[in-house]
């Protein structure tokens, strides 16, 4: 009977009914599901660090380009805060989570909770100590990058002399991988002697303080190699304050360190392509949302690039133009 009335009403009535979304209960349900699937939640450490800001900006821009809404959050390397933010993503029925996590072990439970809620998580920059929980773990090839950094540092040191190392957070797998990568090169040179190794927890102020202490205890050191650029900047500030000529090498490819290299300050860094990795995560999330399955292996790595005075002018926003 409804069909007869609708036909009698003419084409105009059909158009009005369609515009009001009254075609069927099934379509209404589908529309609600589509709306939920249009949100991608992006969670990283604090954007006060330009590396993580680049991650956020690249992921958000790529998601919006693909037609998604975004919610960008920061966990400040606090696993409890991260857990709350993942719960927010779950309550908002997000289509996917892009996450630079707050701890290789501490993050597993929250990511599993998202998986149980049928929300896929795509990790960037930092891995977790479990597979099969996140859909993807896309990271810089930290071992390869550290090999580049260690080789350049040894060359700058002339393969001899005393040096110190600043390492990152012990809970972050990147810290250990980079340190091992450095030593895979540096330990081959018997005349290179590490006289101090301390964690500055990826922090600039802590790196400055730790370096000041190291310089007092070891006034004859020739170089400092740091696990990231933030610590390298802190170390270099301490070196400048002490008016010493000490080689400093970092890891990240941050704009501040690239600028310092161009001014003959910090000598080198290892660029990890933060923007590219974040875009890859969003593209893979989009493919997963549309197909219901991953189109890439879970563990993925992207090679790093050495940055020194030879190519620093071509570096912008964690990428090398022409590379």
C-alpha cells in the first residue's frame, strides 16, 4: 500500500523523501556506522618536541585529505594518560588509532582493549613488545640509522679519544636499539673510549644537566653522541657554556639541529622520516577500514638518512628534498 501511495505522489515526493533519509531502517543504521568510521584518533607524545608535532601534523593532514575527521591527543609519555585517551577513542567509536606509544610494555593492554573493541591501532616511531595486538608497527630503521650516526661520529673523532653517550628512556625500545647500533660501530675502534654513559630520558634540560656533570668529571672528552636531537641540543648548550670544542652528534633530523649543523655547531644527526611514517600509517589505516584486513606486514621499517654539512641545506621538516 505504501508503494502505491508513493507512486501516486509523483517524482517530487520521492525526492523529498530521499532527501530526508527516509528510505529504510537499514540505510539509517549504515549511515550511523559510516559516521563513526570517519574519525581517526592520533595520539603522540608532547608536540612541544618538533618531531612529535611533525607526526601529528602529517597524520592529521593525510587523514583529512582522505576524508576523515581527526582527534589529536598527547599522552606526554604517561601510560595512564595514554590509556585514558585510548578509552576516549573507544567511546567515540573511532575508525582507527594512530599511536606513537608511551612504553613498549605499558602500552600493550590499552592497545589490546582497542582491538577488542574492533578499533585497529597503527603504531608509528616506537614499537611495543608484542605482536598481533596492533595492526602495524611502522618505525624508522633505528639500527641502520644508528650505524650511520656511529660511523660519522667515529670519523669526526678521528677514530680515537674519550667520549660520552646520552641515552633515551629505558622503557622505549628505540633507546636500546640506537645505543646498540652506535656501539656496533664504535666498539670496533680500540682507541675510542667511552668514559660516561647516562640516560637523559630524551629531555633537553636533563641532557644539559647530565652533560655539565660529565664535563666536570671528564674534562678531556672529545665527543658526545646522543640518542636523539633533543638531548644533543642540551649537550651542545652545556658544551657552549663550558667554552669547549667538543663534537656532538644527534639522532632525529630536527630543524633546530639541522640549523645548528649549518652554523658549524652540532656536527651531524640521523634523520628519521617522521612525516612519511605517519602518512604511511594513515594510508594503511584507510585501506584497513575499507577492506577489513591489513595490506602490509605488521613490522615495517623505513631507512634513515645521515645529515651533515654536505646535505643539511636540503633538509626540511624531517625530510630530504630530492631523496
